[in-house]
C-alpha cells in the first residue's frame, strides 16, 4: 500500500487520495526508517522493538490498522 500510494502520487496527476491516509503512511514510513537505522547502528533489533512498543506510537498503530483493514 505504501509503495503503490507513493508511486500513484508521484506519477498519476489525477490520483485521488485521502490526506489523512497519506499522513498515516508517511508517519509509519518515517518510523520504520528511523527504527531500521537505529537498529542497524545498534547492531540489534532492540531499538525497533522499543519504538514499536512505545505508548507514543499507539495512535499511529491504530491509524495503520484502520487503513489496512479497509
């Protein structure tokens, strides 16, 4: 869904989208990139686990679930 939406926004001028979905996809992509980079630097999966289990990301997790369950 992330890549399809990204490519549609980039290459299809008439692509219709929900702005809130774009924010959710962008925020989740940024979080995943941050977690991947921190995990690589740390040499362990722990940073990604901490990010994904944080109460600070709970709202984003709910939005991603809602988006994926459509």
